[in-house]
């Protein structure tokens, strides 16, 4: 299914959009300028506290950019950090930096003072635009807080026009840091952002001027991608600083939203709402639930399809390789654990240990090539590349229908008693148990087998399990060497702000 991105409109709007694109280019800034030219009075961003139109975004970002240039000397050679929760302020900060051509580094709102300080120093940031709640954590570093940004935006004396920046901004997203210190992954905001958008639009039926609910964090690659695509499609984007499952359904109902962009843990929390709350939610307007950012359990995919209909799209990729594959509702109905098929303009191959392409269903290393790939890490490093393809860091295989399945991270595979074991397979099985809400499996040292599996299990509310029950469940369905030797029951799993499980803390 192709995206229907064109709707009938007044004949004067298209020439204005083309002029804006000619002025600001075909990247992020040009896409927003075109939306401003076509629909200046349309609502761009809605949050629980206030909303903002496309014209207000444009004039407000110009005011903030002008103030940064005049008062702090910020320009195209500067590096700006953005430390904001999802809100109109985040978007003004994003556009203000882009209108100066500065590099933009998206800081994780879940990080504490020490990690923020380490990141700011490591990324050589000159200035930070931030929500006022983070003032103490930043320790007086040069910047503007949300109150100062609001004052600048509302001051008519700050209104000004800005020329096109000397260069397009580089966008730096921090890796999730689930296995070590987060690194800055950089990509351009011009051609690369356009390639990434087209890959999604080819398979997901997004439309211009739709309302879309985006609770996924904007500082994360998936939330940022949806924000940028929505702005380019002149959409109304409904968001909130903090995720709440019930409130998200209310946003969909109130705004008759056609699209919901989430990470899988958000979907799990929505589906875990009381049945009467779910039944009362008026979400008939939903045509697209787009999920990415971490693995989608097969049970969750089936539950979403059963509850909301054929609207679920699962996108596999990473901060470095961008969107690689997309699973449509039809794919997920036939194979709930699939990562889907290669997105438009994307090459995905499975390579063996020698870097040779695997042509059957053998498990190997996943490599991805596309125009939206990142430029490299800001510390000078990059991902392994073979024949123009980047390593995703995952191991996977294709089935006979051309659907990709991810078997696990390369560094998650363990060797137990001479047997290769991928925790993902065991996790998927445990997550199908009727009394298990969520399970994660990791490798731990073992004196007899070298390594052994350990499972961390979160039971569903009102249920209990013991170690023997879990082991018997796995023994009846998988080989003996895949049975976890130890089981630990937890109330919750440790996660990043974007919902990924912090395996290093469990190990």
C-alpha cells in the first residue's frame, strides 16, 4: 500500500510551497517551510498545555535563532544541545538550531546530571536549549530554558526574518546505551532525512494534513523521524511530555487521529489497560499504529491486530542504519515475529562470518544499505561496513517469502556446552506464557557449561509462578540446552527512556 500524501488544495498553495523549497532546500527545513507556506494557520503541535500553528513555529523559531546569534554568537559552526520533553518547545528549539545551520545534539531527558555533563563535554556543546526542570542538572551551562524561549517567542520586538543558513544542520541522536556509554550518531538534515522519510512513506499509508499522536520521545530516532515526517506532511502532531496509556487513547479519540507512533512498550501498556477502559476508547479513526525502537513480541503483535484491526506496522532499524524493514499488518498476521521486508530504496542482506551473502534461511549477520544511513559517530568511529552495507549488530534470517526475522544481537549469543543459543528465541517462548507479562533472557558465566541462560520474569498481575514451573514450560518446547538454569522474578525490568531493556544492569 502506498502513502497517499497528496490531498486537493487551493491552487495558490503549491506555488508558495515550491518557492519555500527553492529557498530552503529539500531537507527538513525546506519541508517545514513548505508546510508553513501552504497552511500557516493550521495547528502544527498540540500538547496538554498549549498548541502552536505552523506560522507560530516559523516566526518563533526565527526569534529564538536570532536571539542565539545576537546574544551568544551561535552560528553554523556551533553545536547546540536540545534537552526538552515532547512539546512545542522541543520543535521550536529544533527549528531554531536548524535555521542557523548549527549541529543539533538531542540529549536524553532520562539521563542524570553526571551523564548529561559527560555527554555535553564529549559532544563539545556550545549552547543548550532546555526545559526549565533541567536547570539544576545542567549546572549553569550556557543556554536558554523553556521560560526564556517562551518569552522570546511572545515578544513582537524579537520578530525577524533570517536568511537561509550557510549549511544544513547535522542531527546527532544518542545511541540508546543499553550495552555501554551512549554515542552520538550523526546524519544530515537534508538528503538523508528525505531518503528516510521516503522509505517509510512507500509502505505506510501516511497522508498530508492528518492528525497523528506521537508519544514516542522526540530525542529518540523513531520519535524524531515521525516528528519530521509529520511536519513535512503539514500534519497536526499531538504529543505529551510524559507517556500515559489511557491519555494516549484519549488523544486519539479527541483529535480523531489517523496515526499513532509508539515504541512497543507503549503498546504493551495500552493493551494492559483494564478491558472496560479499552472497550470505551473511541479509536475508530486509527488507520496506522506504527511501532519501532525495540523488538516487538509476537504475542503483542497478535493482540494489537485482534484489538485494533489490520493497522499495525512494525519498523526494524537502528539509529545508525535508519529504517531497514517494514512489516505490514498482513505480514504480522501471517508471521507475528517478523521484522518485515526491506523498505523502499533499502538493501538488506544476511552475511556469514566471512562476509559472504547467505541465500537460504540460514542465520547470519544483518547488514543494511540505504541513503538514510548515518555519517558516523561523533567520536570518529563508525559501524562495520561490507560492500556498502552497514552492520546492524543483529543476527537474523529471511524466510522463503522474503520476510526478515531477527534472532538476536550478535553480542547476545552465548555458547553453552558447545551449543549456540540466542536468548531471543527463549524470550519469545516465555512471553507466550499466559501468566508471564514480560521476560528477558541473558547469558551468565557457568563453571560447567562456560555460559548458561538466566531468565528474568515479570508475572502478570494476580498470578504467580515458581522456578520449576517456568523450567518445565521451556523444557516441553525447546531443546535442553535452551532451558534457563536460573530464574529470577522481578516486579519490573530496568529500561531506558525509550523503552529498551537495560540488559547490562540485569547481567
